[in-house]
């Protein structure tokens, strides 16, 4: 507690005092929508035009329907109107609409993408690591980043719960939860059809939803969306490199490099088909069941959105460095001068690479990312008595992701068709009481069984066709692959949880709960092929580390078990009906795991494989205090929260000098503290004003053995800084000097260093909704969101994400009591060029950097018909 009061002591008194003053100034505000119980988001019909009045927002942050202003949790909610305001059909769009929330897509070891809340996201680029933000769709929780590729459609609400949410949402939510609820059928026949077209990417889409009440007990809703993008957001600036230097490999033929001209001109050219069938069955007054079956198939013409933004040798320099094998290779087609452009460099390998690759299908002739997804959820509620309700939530998820792409963003020398897939079954049961007395409870249990695989045949070094050799299977003869690894993972988890709520007085509530979780994992990793066995065979008696990758046939069988007890307690005070002040102590965790690294290193006989390729869970504990309320008969709603969280044993990617490979380790602890606030004002019948902001201070509390950035101590590197070089030291098991260009095992102490994205985020907006005549209204909306400049990653020059300012606007004309609506929507109207993150370019020189691109200006026209 002392840490909390040291940081928040004065702020806490200010917050409580402010809440009291607000309560006294407005008297006793009338409860919003008195006499009519608001529908839950899942019970609302399809989107309808509505007035500007601020509605009562219902949320399920505590697994029960209650008003947002009665929920002692920091949250942000987007209803159907807000989702449609800027045509939010992609989860990454939340990054430009909600301060403190960031979602980006990634390829390769990025495992599909990254979800960040309050600056906390995945720091371990490894297929074996889970996301610290749980992404929940209709009650099913995902922690795989590939879900960022699933399009939004027919959505009733998006709820973002900030900070640890372990009690109600299970494992892997130490940073928060993004919960999406789709529309469920109501009691009336209704629906909609929507057509839209985005001009920059030449993107027509069609969407529909229809609810059919079969009888008074059964209702069905069918919804779907199709996207048929002809162009893209980013231009592909690569070209056929015939006529340029070809000395990438002493083993190549003239046909190997430069590359082939079979390349797309823009990205992503998304083709997406998604559909959902919902059946709601209420045979009696005390039982209901809702079944949802959701299927999606999404395909882009490349994976991720990373681009080279800076080259150490300047424009047309040498952005490909093959770790000393072939030296520096220039690419004059690159435009990497430190500026961010809506361009990617997706050069494809030669046709011979495709023709000889035994892991490709006949249709694998160019880059793509393909994600297929089938999700089934069944929620059943049985009112056992007037005071007890039993809820069952079952889920089954089957998915497959594959990508054919390159990871050096230059020549396509580092190229792969890799991907993951799996199946997950989960079951949750919970019993909730609703007694008239002061004490109520919730108890429950959760079980999950999952299997997942990773298949990664990769070319890193352009060695040319593999000759017939006894060192590896004939299957790989003639291929250009460097290695081929396969991982088979299994996860079994269970937990029990309970919460008790005590109404100490009519105004004061104390709630406390705990969740106990056990998580058991096993994985088998197999090196199916290693081309370098030809040069470093085991029979030569060379040291095991002479070959950087595990020899063909190497198999690792690993296990990891983890258990955690996460308590939380909240005290909330309601001096009046529409005002609440709360204080919470929260804990949470991110499950332990088994690394599925980008390469299986050749660890040698002295290395503990179990210790090297497994990692422990991360934990968090801390405090949050906040206030929220509705004032002046619902004209004004406001909330504010302050938090102090300590994260321990953070999972970060650390370079292992023995194996020349990145693995995940529990190497850091961090402090996350900040303040956030939201304000919504209905200034008049026509004008609504919005204001939201966050300050987030994120720093390492302890990180004594962080890796040095490449070339940090090398006086010949373009980013050499003597003061930073002095901070670099040699790890205990490394003999090479840090000043050497080949140094890989140097570490530095980052304890006390701030990191992450911009600490300040603020957004402001308005909607002006005015009648045009007796039948039609015109609604004009505009929002601007500013993110301040981020912090350096591991002190590396150039790695701080630049500040950005994103402007969104929309113009909507709709019939007040009619079916038609016409919209013009602009996202990133000022076309601010920005990236979400900056990191070293794979196999590049020190100073070669890549960034995860944001979205450029997009202008969409849209027509909607409702019945």
C-alpha cells in the first residue's frame, strides 16, 4: 500500500474530493432511463439510426449485465453507433479511436500481431508466447495474435477492460481484455444490408444481417460480410533486379538471384469472407441458450505490414548483411532515408526457388497470408431459483494460418512458407446469487484443452540448390531451404474461482475474489532439415556450436507446468445513484510457455534445453482508484482512473550467444503507472462533445541483463555513441569483445529506463446531428487523436516511435423513421505517416531499421438499408 500512497496519495484525495464536489453540485441525478430496463448489447436488434441523447451503457465486465457507471473497472465501450461512425471493421482501427489501446498486425515470429493496453503488450516475438491482452469474442478468449486478421461485422458492442482482469476472464489478461459481442436475434423480423467502397485500396464490401423469430421460443440470426479489395494501402516498390550484382552466393547459378518479376504492385488486396449463424432458444422463463457459429476466411497478398524505414548506408545502400557469409549487398531500389512512406519492399525469390521448394503447393506462386477460422460458442443460463443462476459457456475454436513471405524486406533472401494451426476446447461454469440480503457470491470453474502446431521451412542464407547428400532426407534435394523445423504443442489448463460481494451499507460495497489456475504444457520440436549439415557434419568431429542450427533429426521434448493464485479486492462507494468512487487491489498473470523460436539452435551437450527453451509465467499486482458518474440528468458522463501496477518476470526475447538464437526468458520487471479520463457531454439536442486522454509511465524496475543493440559498442557502426558503448559489457559465458562487429553476447543494465510507446495520448471529437427536413437528418462527426513520441528500445538510436496525430471524420445522411442511410467516412484524413513500432531489420547492418506501418488516409462511401 505504501507504494500506492507514495505515488497516488495527493491524487487520491483530489479524486475523492472531486467526486464529492460533483455529487453536491448536481444533487441527486435522476437514474438514466428510469422505469425501462436497458437491453444488454447481445439482446439489441440490428443497428438503427438514433438520436444524439446519451444512452445508458450496459457492460458485462463482471460477467453480469450492469451499467458502466456502476462497474468498478476502468473501461471503454463502443456501441453500434460508435462502431459504425468510422466504419470500424478491423480491430487495428481501435488504435486510432481509443487512447491507451493499440493493435497491430505482424508476420513471422510476431505470431500474427500485438495487442497493447496501457503500454503493456507482448515483448517476446515467439510463437510459443501468449498475448498479455485477452481478445474475447462472444465469451471465447483468444491469446493468439492472428485474431487481428478477423474482420468485424454485425457487432453489438466492443468493451475494453483496462488493467488485470484475471478473476472474470481467466489466464493471459494481465494487461486487460478486448471483448467483442455480436448482435443476437430479437423478437421481431428485422435486418440490414450494407454496401461500401474505399477509394484508395479499391475495396468494395458487402454486409448483411437478418433476424428471424421462428416462434415465441426460437429466434435465428444470419449475418455475413464479403470484402473484395482490388488494390491496397501500401505500394510495393520492389522490382525485378536483373542486371544488378549477383554475388549473393558463391554457390548460385545465374538463375538464382536477382529475383523474379512475378510480384504484386500493392498490398494487401484483402479477400475476406465471414459469416455467423446465431440461434437463441428460450423454452421456459428460467432457461435460455444461445448458439453462435462463426466462420472466416481471409487472404492477403503478403503477411504483415513491416517496411524498411532507415538504412545505415543511406538510399541504395547495403541493407542486406548475411552474417559474414556473403558480406554486404546493395539494393539501389530501396528508399530508406529515415522517412515513413506507405511503401513496402516485397521482392520475391527467383522462380527456381518456388519450383524447387518441396513444401509449396501448386498455387504457391507468390506471397500471401491466409487465415481460416471456425468458432462455435454455446451459452446457457438456467435460473435454478429466484436467487440463483447457473451459466455454462462452451467454446470450440479451429484455425489455420499460413504465410508465404520474406523477412529481410530487400532481396527476398530470407523467405519462408510457414504457419500455425490448432484446436481449442474450453468450458466454463459459474453460479451467481442474487439474494435480497447484503451478501451475494459467484463461484465457478474453467477448463481448456488446446493443441497447436508450427511448421517453418525457411531460407536464411542463399546457398542455392541443395545437392544430394546423406546428411539430410532426399525430400529436400534441390531446394533452397536452409532449415525446416516443426513444433507440436499441447496445453491443458483448469481453474476455480470465486467472488463475494458485501453491501456494507446502501452506498458502500466490498467485493473480493480469487482464481486458482493450473496450466500444463508439452511440446515436441523437430529439426527436419538443416542444409548446413553439408558444411558442418557431426562426423567431422567439429564442436557442436560450429553449426548454428540443430542438426537434421534433432528432437526436443519439453514440458512446463505453472500454477497461480490471483486475488483481487474492490471497495466502491456510491454517494448518489449515478456517482461511484472505487479503489481496487488487482493481480494477474500471463501463463508460462515453451518457446517455438524462429530457429532451433544447436545448443550442444552442455546446455540445459529445458531451461533454455521454456519460460515461467509473468505476474502483476497493483492498485487502481477511480470515479465515474452521470450528471445533470444524463447530459454529462465522466470517468477517471489512476493506477500503479508492478509486472514481474516479464517475458522478453533475449539473444543467446551460445546458440546465436533469440529465445524467451523471464528477464525483467516493470512499473506501469498513469492516469486516464473520459468525458462525454450532450451540449445540446444536436451537439455531442467527446474528450479522452491518458498518461502512461512505463519503465523497467529491474532489467540488469538486457541485450545490447547490434553494434552498440562497435566504433565502426553508424549508430556508435561512446556513452552508450560504455554501458555494454560481456556476458559471463561470452569471450568475444563487445567492440567487435561480430559481438553477439553483450548485455547492459536497463533498470530504471523508460520504454514503450508515447506516454501521452489524447483524443477529442464531436457529432453534430441536425434535421434537414421532417424525414431526413444529417450527422457530421470528427475526432482527432494525438500520440506523443515513444521511448527508445534498449537505448537504440532511431528506435523511438514518432509522434502521430490521426484525424477521422464522417458525414451521415439518414431517414429518421425510414430505412435508408448514406455515409462518407474518412480515416486518417490528414494522411499522417506513422508506425506502431521500430526494430532492427532482419539480417541488416547496425542502423538498418524496419517499422510496422499504420494505415494511410482511407475514404469510404457507404449505403445502408434497414428493415
